[in-house]
C-alpha cells in the first residue's frame, strides 16, 4: 500500500471512508470499478473532530490517536477494496485532519470518479441518506457513485444489466453515454428508461408509444453506434420517474442518472428525481453532470 498526497493521485477513483459499513461497501465497489477501468484507487479518511466534540485544538497525544485510528480505517478499507480489485490495481491512501465533505469536493476536481456510501457514521437508519453523500452528489466536479446497502460486486449482481434514466436533457445524455460505457466494460446489457409523464399508470401499450419510443431511440443512436455489442432494451412508461427508476434499480447492477433533468426547477442543483433516487435506489447509483468518466 503506497501513501501519497491526493494531488499525486491524478485521475484516480477517489473513495471517502470512515470505518462504518456503507463506506466499506463503497470501497468494495470502487475496487471493482478501478479494476474495470485500469485506474488507481485512492482511499481517503478524515480525522477531523466534529464541532460537538468540545475539543477545539487536540493535543499531540490526541492527534496521534486520531491518526492511528484513521490508519486502522484505511487498512480495513484497503483489504475490502483488494477483495474486488485484485492485486493489479494500485491503491493509495490518505489521512486528513480537514473536514470530509469540503476535502472530497476539492479532490473531486482531480478525480475520475468519487465514490461514497449512502450514509456514514452520522446516518440514522438504512433509509436515510447522509449529509456527505447528498452534498458530493450535488457539488462534486466529477461523476459521483453512491453505494447503498448492496455493493453490487457479487456474481449475481454483476450479471445484471446497467439501467439509465433518459429524458433528453443535457445531463441525461451524459448519463446515457456513461451507462453505455459501463455496460460495455461489464459485458452486460443496458436498460434505457424514458418516463414521459408524471401521471400514474403502467407500461404504455405499443400502439400508444411510437413517438416517445422513437425519441428515445434517437437519443440513443450515437452511443449505440459506438457500443454495438451492448444489447439494449428501451422502456417507455407513464409513471412518476423516481418510482419507475427505483423499480428498475431492483433488477440492475448499476443505475445512472443526470444530476438534474428537464423537470429541475431553475437554480436547483439536484433534480427531484435524482434526490429521490439517492434515498431509494436499490443498487449503486452514479450521478453525472458535465462529462462521463474518461478512458
């Protein structure tokens, strides 16, 4: 295990860990992602004391104890990541005394992807998203993967398709490109979902959906030509987008969405569908905005 400053990690996959179970699952998923992409994996943990601790400036002994605890957290995360990354993936680590969220956001400018658990030590229950994961999903400068209860690294999960939500917005088209790339690297199919109405209902009958199905096919035409081996299923439904995509996440190994879509209110960072999926997605969720993760 090599310890280097984050600035030297280049375009590595960055993972925030804190010793709790969800971030360890994030480390496992990131190990697989690093192996698939041929990337360095950079694991970061923060030893910053919370404001409520009552300690403004820790003494030397406290600093050493915090650093040792951070190293213990990183050692466990390395072992977890190595189980899925194998021995060929370089893994670097970093202990910081800066607060986790702003540090990860700063590092995201130099990362290929940022990976976090849905909740960390501050979480209340498995259905509650942590403040860190929601903040980085909204403000990171690279794609963000949020890992829920299941890391999706077991053989059954890895045989499942990649799902993506598409509504024609710029962010969703980046999500579509990302999903094709991820499906290609995993050797699985792609399920592209276009929900054309917020009204309740079931799958649109074939004789009522040509226009929307053709629109989805048009959005997919470019990526489909670039990834001809990816088998594609197009799903057009009339339903609430978050409900449909949550249902698809139960059968996918990965769900990809844009940071916001056509329905986002002016001035908002995360769309309502994306916020809902941060809470409810049953598989790892990738949130993208500008450009997909690059080769």
